[in-house]
């Protein structure tokens, strides 16, 4: 089972003297999955504030995940033109990178949480500043953050009408394709080795058409982001299997970028826009937590079983996140919900590789297991080996 997630290769171990470590015991353990098990990592913006509660939240986060999303919403990252909050993001990124976490920045271009100061400029200048913003962030964070949601929710972007904003203006003026190509080309130029995503909640045929047009125009998309905020309940296997099947025609990896499963009362079915339902108190319940656990594990197994899926990101770590929804994996008192415990069991036990073996007369053995980074110990020495 999950053979597409596993691999093996021949490894030769030599001692410091250059001679083969023949007939010696070897201990092998998976240190980090190649598959990206992720979560929003916004707490880490405040690392170093000497807050015991915050420190516990961050410790719990690192206990479970190998992949984190950091916020780069322009309206919050650069609320005053020319004064980007680069330091807080860099500190957070380095804290996570030192713990072995793979990072993604989200998003470089989006019509929501846009910077008001952009509205002072004409459309051509807005586009130019958006492109330069992409170049700046991708360049400055190169080597620390090498994965980006380059542009977010383009399907709705030119018709977005909740409030006026600079990105919708230029998208209307120049069209979706030109805007997408401009920001992607800027990101690729700034970091040729980065993994660049397009990301959307609208998983209709319109998104397929957009991706198809972008790829035909040479937009350097490396992976397709699929949002899955399920405030009204789990959408079901048939739904997600159909989504995976439809987007598989592009031959690109699929990242489930923003996943929420509720551990309390579900959002009423008549609500169309999730943003229109944000009660001050939306409690987690014992019944809801059991439902969340079952749905979380079921969905994780389904996505892990699909060769095209490379990442699954839970959007909220605690219940004081987006829209106050009880979508976190830990409660407000930082106790673990059943979904946290079950996901930990799945990732670090069921989908884990750890064993002991012995080298042959040439110092060789076969490293076999789930793809990822391994710690290999032999004769008092230790090394990291990547199994691709």
C-alpha cells in the first residue's frame, strides 16, 4: 500500500578511515517525510517574545508538521509604502527552517487584504509596483522560503465587488492572463529554483480554463493549489476524487493548500460566502471533535493515496484563527483535539519508517521505506540520507 510514496536504494557506509563498515549494525529512521504535512504558521511571526503560551503553541505545532505557510498579505506586510515588515517574516522563517520545516509564502498577489496606498496610483504604476513587490520578496527570502503562492483566487479577481482595490482594478484593465504571467515571470526570474503555485477556492471549470490558458501562454506554474475550506461539512470522496481527476490532465503536482474541517456546529447551508458567517463565539464540541477527527484522517488517507498530491495544509492550528471557526487541531487551552492525536499517529507511526539492519562485507545495505530524509546511525557515527 502507498507504494508510490516509497522507494529504496543501495547505501555504502565507510568509516572515517575510508574503509567499509562491514558487518556492522545500522539504525535507520525517517526524519522528515517528502510529502508535505502542513499548517498555517502565523504564530511564528511572534517568536522571541518570551511568551510561555505562545512558546507552547509553537512547540505543539513543530511536534506535528513538516511544512508551514507564512503570511505575506500586502496590506499587512507593507501597510505603509516602503516599510515592509521583512524582519518579522525572516525571523519566523529562520526559526522554522532551523527546525527542518519546509516553508511557503502566501500570497504575493491577491485582491483581498491589499495595500490601500496602491490606490493612489494609475493602473500601469500599480502593475509595476505589484511586479516589483514579487521580485523583492522572492529575492530577499531566496534560500529560506523557496515556495510561493504567487497569485491567489484569480477566477473571481476581476469581478470581485465587495470593495474597490488595486489588484482587481489592474486585473480588469489588463486581464487575468497578463496579470498572472507578469507576477509568475517576476517570481521565476527572482528565484529560478522556487516552486511556484497558483491557488484558488473556485474549483469549477473556470479554474481549469484559467490554468490551461496560463500553461499555454508559458506561465511557469509548478503546482496547482486547491483550497478546501469545509465550514459546511466534509465534501466527500466523490467530490475530491473528481477534483483530482479533472486537474490531473495538466500533469502538475496538486497541493491542498488551505484545508479546514470544523469541530463544532457546521456553518448553515444557506450561507454562500464563508466570510459572511463569523460569530463571536463558535465553540468546539465533543461530538464535533470526533467528526473532525474522522474526516481529517479519512481525507488525509485519500490524498496520500493519490500520486499527484504532494501537500496537505490545515489552515488553522488553534480555534482563534480565520472567522473564529473551530477548525484548529488544538483547543484554545492548547490541549490536543482528537484530530491532532490521530494525525500524529498516522504521520509518525503508521506512515513512518524505522528499523535496524546490518551492512554486508562491502559496508552496504538497502535503505527502503517512505520517501524523505533519513537519519542513519552506524558504529557511533550518524548521517542524513535522502530517499527519493
